[in-house]
C-alpha cells in the first residue's frame, strides 16, 4: 500500500530519484467473490468503489476494467467542472458534486489540479439574457454561485473575444466563478489509489462477457479472467451501457454517440477560464500545458467508433472563429472521440435495478466528468442502502415510463439533440 | 461519410438529417397495453454495436426519407433504400 503523500515525503523521494517511484495502487487479480462488483474502471466506477469503502464501510469490492483504468471517457473529456444547471432534479446534484470537488484533493490526499478559474456562458440576445438570468437564479437557489455580467464585464474578463464585428454581438454572460477545470487523469488515479488504500481490488484487463443469473437475480459476472460472484453488480460503463444491457436482454432509453474534443498547439497564458459561445456549440479553455482545449456538438448519429468525422471538426472550428478570430492561424494538435450514453431526456440514470442484484449508473450524455464525485457518492449510497439518495432521486430509470423526465433543453426523446 | 441515396446517388452525409432507429414501430393506441407499448416506442432502443437500421432525411437533395443500414462500429454504410419501399 502506498504511503500518504506529504511535502516532506516528496522532497525525500526527489532526493532518492526514480527508485522512489512506487505504484499508486495494486494491480489486483480477481477473487472468486465480492460483496460488490463495479463494472467500469473510469472515474465514476472508481469513485463509487471509493465512497462504498469510505462512507459505507463496504470494502470487499472489485472494480473491473476491460483495459486500464481511465482509458475510456475519463481520459477523453475536456476536464470542465461546473454546476450551472437549471432544473430542480439536476442542479442540487451538480452543486453537491462541485462541493465534493472543492474538498477532493484533501480527501484523497492527491493533487487533482482542481482549478476554479471560472466558467463563462456568453449570451447574444435579450431572450438569452433572460434565460441565463433565470438559470443563474436557479443556481443560487440551489446554493451555487452565479453572476450575470454585462458586455463590459465580459470584456474585462475576456478582451480577446470579437465584440465589434461579430454576426452575433456579445451582450453579456453568466459567470460561475467556482467552476473551472480539473486534471482528468489525476482524478482517476486519485480515486483508484484512495479505493485501493481502503481495500478495494482494482482489476484491469478484465472484460465482462456475460452475467451470472439465478432466475431474475444477477449474482455475478463472467469475465475474460473467469467468473466472479457478487451480491451486488453495479454498472458504470457510460458509452457502452447498451452493450452490457444486451447481455441481460434489457433495452434502455439510451443511444451511444461519438463526441469529439480537440487541443491546439501550446500558447502562453491567454484564456483565463472556460468560455462558451451562445450562438453555436463551441467551448474552450486552456490547459496548464498551454494548449487550447475545445469542443462542440456530438456527431449526431449512433456510433461506437470512438472516432468522429470532418463535418463536426469544421463546425467546431467555425464556432471558434466566430467567437475569437485571433485563433485563425493556430494549429490543431490533436482530435479524438469518445463514446457517450445519450439518454432520452439528456439527464443521467443512477438507480437500483432494473433487475434484482443489479445497479445502474448510465446516461451521462456529454456531461459526465464534472459529475464524477457526486455520481460515485450517490451510486455508492444507492448500492449500499438499496435506495437512491435525495440527490439522485430524480435520476431513476422509471422516469421515462412515468413522464417525470429532466429535460434541460426541452427537446424531447431525441438523444442527438440533447 | 457518404450515403448512397437511391435517387441522387452517393452524397455527403452533410446533406442529410438523422432521425434514429428505423426499426421501432408506432403502436396501436387502442391496444390494451398501449401505455407500455408507447413507452417502449418513444424511449427504449436496441442501440446495437454493429449494423444499425436508421432513418435519414435527404433535405439538401431529393427530400425523401431513407432507411440506411450502417455499422455503428466503423461508420461503414451498408445500404440505403427509400423509407416507404423498405417497409419502414
């Protein structure tokens, strides 16, 4: 087990050189049975295992990952953290996640590079100003922070935006100062190390190929490393949820889509926080290495390819040029794609069932990273107590049957529009 | 991505608009299990990793609805037919 990190320890390790480097968690071999098996070694699965051990004293847990931890969406997102949602079912959950982010590094004893550099959503019309004022009020009611900036306020923060000649002039913005970014890989590693220190087995290169059943009940999983029995099987495999659900003959309110992200060559510090364009889908921040990290829409058609197409690349870059023409000669360094669970109302699922012994964490659309701490915290509560916490009471699977959906954009059951 | 429209020939996917799964069927609203059947029709999808039958609308071409079969793992288009004639 790795030692607790401290300043003195880091100095001592630096003097000892590379021989001081130790694995941050054990590469465990699977045992025949566990209390809980969490399928999916991304941020959500590892956070779930961590909070199961920490908050509920359930440490006889395995996290199964088909490749290595953090190699799916946890390593492919654009690292933004924020709690600027509108609807009652969403905003308290995301604000709880923001509060967990604020204490995460002390809790995990791990530098996750949480940087509250601000998230600024621009508006370009009176109607958009009204919508953002309403959203800001909803955020404040849920205990989050929000400020409505006028044009001069935006100009003071981001003078490089196109204020003078834009087709859609910038009228102001909604700013959440507590929002920002975190280092996505470090979040995964921190949760993996924290879970491991509490006794959780992290089993990599272990793909789930089937489920053990006793009647309706799910009693374990078949894997590429043999069968593993469990009292409770928890799925946290957003992007591939339907592939596992198919093994259980379940159909879910989810389509898999591809979301691309991009990073430019490195620049000196330029963009102070996260900026989103209000008249197209484009958002940008700057990494600590200096590259601009940006993205936009999903591809719009079902995909398991982890690879996008050129029309979205062009659309995202057009959005960037419309917002800040100064990036016109910037070179793009890399582009990549990840698979996202697009749900029928654009909101996630954290619930018991739908079969006995099964627990579901899915449907994160393109907003899963910011939710990582609260998703794990709520999923652990749901698994341990067999009932959702008040924070995820709106994220139940049966809301699609009852009609109590949480549709932030109000576009209906059309996943590619959320 | 190129889609072979039966009327217009092979055209860029940007000319088309995607709707989704072409295998779901609007249920009979008078059936006794209509509520459950409509829940499945509106919300539940197979979402396969592999060949997927899906509706695309050729808005910048012949303005007909197509049923396109496409592999979701590779984006390879395996075929396309007019929606009515494909029986969908």
